[in-house]
């Protein structure tokens, strides 16, 4: 997948946390990619028609707080791990073996909230019929690989 420009880099630390605040994520760099995922697993775990993710370089990130890892094989065949808070069950982080140098974070959990300007929609063939795809984005019927 080719990445198009997303948010401008910033020197400010970006943080994200689950709904109860017990599981936290921190990055010393801005997201390098933002996308919308329409896969069935994302819909099931989020309870929404799609999930918004911002991706960060793993080397610039750290997590804290009690969480558990939920591993599964994604529709793409890649092993994926979702990290969820043990207290509230909120999913915060997505790690996929196909992209080992980046970590996905649920965009709405990030603070300060960077502009969300996704240039990719993945698993579009799985999207709900009422979900429209915007013009000007790259659409992948399945995963991006």
C-alpha cells in the first residue's frame, strides 16, 4: 500500500486511552497513516459500522496499564492482535503481523485529537450497504496487501 500524506508531523506527544482510562497508549510522533476499516471483526469489536484507525511507528510508542491481548486470524489471513482494557473491555490497539513496524490505535481515543483525514478505506467489500465511501480516497475491496 502506498501511503499518501496524512496529518503533518508534530513534536507533541500523542496519547490515547480506553473509556475508563486504565489502559493507555503514548507516541512521541504523529500518525503516519490513517484509514477506515470495514471488516466484520472491526465492526464486531467496536459496535460501529466501521473503525477509524491512526497508525504510528512502533519504535515511538509505549503502552501502560492492564490489558489483555485477543489474537485471531483476520479475513486477510494475517494474525492480528487486539489489545483491550481488562477493566472496561474497550479495544484500543490493533497489531497485525502483515505490518510489524506500525501499531493501529482507535482514532477517537487519541488526545489531543488530530485531524482525521483517512486516504484509505479497507475491506470495502464487507461494508454495510448504508455506508457510503467518500470521493478521493483509495478503496481496497479487501485488505491493503
